C-alpha cells in the first residue's frame, strides 16, 4: 500500500503518453486527408491521356 502513489503516477503517465500518441496520429491523418483532397480536386496537375 505504500507504493500506491508511484503506481498511480506511472499509470497516469502511461495513459497520457497513449492519448498523446493517438492525438498525434489523428492530426497526421487529418493533414494527409486534406492533402489527398487537394490533389484530387486540383485539375491540370494530371497529364492528359
């Protein structure tokens, strides 16, 4: 019971890292999606057949 503070601290740090990583992946995916949409919507960038 005396190490309960350490356990809570480590548990909190692990969850903070997990949430931070998920947030990082979300932002990266959103940026890639915007880039894909802009490439799809930009005519004239493709070579004619």
